[in-house]
């Protein structure tokens, strides 16, 4: 929780010496609360005051990074329970489990499938983040072989999974420069696992059966100087796991309970591939920072990435496309002209249906602050006046030799006023984008 100016003021020297460049300590505190200055500007702050402010200003859920460079995944640092309160900042990392009991061909095939899990949706690339390598064989050499093989075949971030610190050490020696997540410290191995994480400055997952045990373990590990932690409430059924993930989030945000103020990881347990998708999706929604699953089929992964994209889009900043004229397919001066709003989902729904119709067409994305057609119409951002203005200013008049525009069926009511306002003949298109292909083909044949 952010500190107020008064909270900060309590820890300042209160001398009003002005050395920070502000007339009073209170003025400085206010600027500090607004994050406009740095605490280091006050040369008189005591060590105790500094420590109190440093700790109090620490985010309630620590930001932890895994992987490096382009493949760096940052998780944690969330500030709200519900997206509509503000926004969620760090999308859940999605990873895939590979065990060292697979044959080398099976491993290579799986890595190749995972590397291809990239999709384009509403103009953005959505992709997966991690591969989790598990020592299921209890054999050090087999695990090391797996780590070598996979790390040479992917740039994705890595999670190394073994309860045996000796096995973990061998694996880490191969990929320590890629900042893998060590999974996991538990009540039996935490001292050695913490040592490995500290020596190599790597993030460490911590697992325990209950939240009480988890909190105790975290305190023991942080006391050893390891701060980049990821929490696992261990194997449970789905409802129990969701309940505990929610509790961790609540205790971190609402009670500023530091031992649970870390991102979380959830590993799917479902053996049915369909159930696994719903399980992983549930963890994305509530409140896993990382989800590790087994299934690597695109039909399993795309819905989860789509859900993640929706949940982690700032609700106050809808995804928008540039408001302009788009050409889809082979266009000529006789091609039909469709108009929609500049809300990404509206635009790309129309675009994909025009594409599949194989009728070349112009689509005008009219500026409507990124709102969907009906919402924009209700908010008076998509009106006869705004569409007429767009038709006049977007350059479409230089591209076509006709003056006919197709508006979405949901705003048929705009038909007459738009004709009057723009001088263009208005045709009412289908209500749903799915109706566009048959509509355009019927125009072509008429
Ligand atoms: S330098 Fe420190 S003590 Fe002096 S006025 Fe600024 S905040 Fe207060």
C-alpha cells in the first residue's frame, strides 16, 4: 500500500533545514509520496528512518524476475484484488512441464511444439513464457542431460524442478546465466536451496502444505538473505488451491503480511487434457503469478493466453487500433467501404470476416476512444456527426469512386442522420461480424 505524505513525514528529521530543496520536511514528504523525488535528497535522514521508509514503501507483493533479456518474465507487484479497482500489471507466466523420463526425441518434439506457441490476437502477439524441467527420474545424469538438451533448443525462461539440492546444483551450473527459477525449497531442504539461490542470485520457489508453514519457511529463507521468492501452496484440489491463492493475495495486499508478499506458482494436477485447460484458466484468473501445465496443444494454450490477455489489459485503456482507413484484400475504387470503431476487438473481428469473404474492401476505424460499437454509440462517440467527420477527413474519398458506406447493423438508427450529415449513401450491414462474408458476397452479386 502506498504511504501517504503524513506517514512519511513521521520518519523525517523535522528540522525544516531545506537542504533537500523543499521549504519544509512536510513539503518534501508530500513530494516523496507522489514519487516525484527520491529519499536520498534528504541528507539528514537517520538510518532508522531510512530503514522504516524503505520497508514501508516496499510493494506488498514483491516483483520477481525469471529469465533474461527478451525472455524476461516479471511477476508480482500487484496492487489490487480486482482488476476494475485499478489494473493488473504483470500477466501470469505460462510454462510447460517436461520430465526427464521422456526419451530425447519426445523431449525435442515437445520443446519444438512449445517454441511454436505464439499467436496473434487483436494486433498483439501472445505467447508462452517458461519451460519447467523436472527431475522425475531421481537420477542426476538424466536430469543434467535434459537441462542441456532443452536449454540448447529454446530461448524461453526455465524452471528447474528437483527437491534434491545436489541435483539442482548440477542443473543450475548449466543454465545459471539464464536466471532460472529454482523449484523448490521445502522444510527439509530449504537451507541448501537458499544457499544455491543466494550464491547465484537466483529466484527461489518455496513450497509447503499450509499457509502457516509457508510463512514460517519464507521467514527462515529471507533471514538467509534470499528475497526473490515465489510461493507454492503445493498439491491440492482446485477449489482449495484457489482459496489459498486468494488468501495469499488478500493477506499480502490487505494486511501487508510480508511473509506472503510474493508472487505465486500453481502446477496443474488434472490428467484430463480438457480439465487441465479449465484448471490452468482458473489459476490465471485467481491469482497465480505463474502456471505450469503439461498440455502443449495450441487448442489448449490459446484459450488460456486469450483469457490472460483479457484479464491483464488495463480496463481504463481499451486496446485500440489506429483510427484510419485500412485496405483488406485486393481493393479498387469500386470496393465497398465499411465503418466501425477503433476498438481493437471490433476492428479485428470485422477485418478477419472481410478477409474470409475474399471480397476486397476498405474498413474505416473511426476514432471512438477505443470503445466498442454499441458502447461508443451510447457514449456519443460513434454518431452521425463523428462518422461524417471521419468520412470527410480520412482520405477515403480519394480511394473510391462511389459514396456508399456500410455501417454496423447495431447502429442502423444512424442511417438517416448519417446520410444527411455526410452526403454518403448509407447501407446497414449485419449486426454480428460473422454475417459480413455473406453480406459482402451478396453485394458483389447484386
Ligand atoms: S533535507 Fe531532510 S530534514 Fe531538511 S527539510 Fe528536507 S526533509 Fe527535512
